[in-house]
């Protein structure tokens, strides 16, 4: 997150809500892809893809070292994803659960 923010708490929360509503408005994979490609830098999009892949591999109980060897993602990032998968807000778990169906 940027260090110097000019939005107050209310405007910050409104911007977040607007972003989440925009994501919910997308109707298919193509729309989601186009939105994320426009929204993110290539490095940001790669980081999102890496984290999601790590979450999927952790969900299959693969060891950190094997995930690292397979993906090239740092063990630190793998550990961070694991921490949020196990005790975050539940977003990874909910998405993984829905993808299994």
C-alpha cells in the first residue's frame, strides 16, 4: 500500500467497495481476464496467479519445497499464502471449496 494516502477512511472504504462491486459485475472469464489485465501491471498479475497456484497446491497438501521447485515461488511467499489459507479471512478457502464443486 502507498505510504502517502490522501483519501480519508470513508473514501478509502468507498473505493474498496467500488472495486469489489466492479469485480462482482463481471459476467465471465473473458471479462474477468480483461479487467485484471487492465487493472494490474504484468508483475502484479503474475503475483496474483502465483499466489492462487500456491493456494491450490497447498490445498492438495504438497510440501513447501515441492511447491517451490514446481513453481519457482519463494518459500516465504508460500508460507504467507499458507498462513492466510489457514487463518486469514477465509477467501482462499471459500474459493478453493467452490472450485472443487
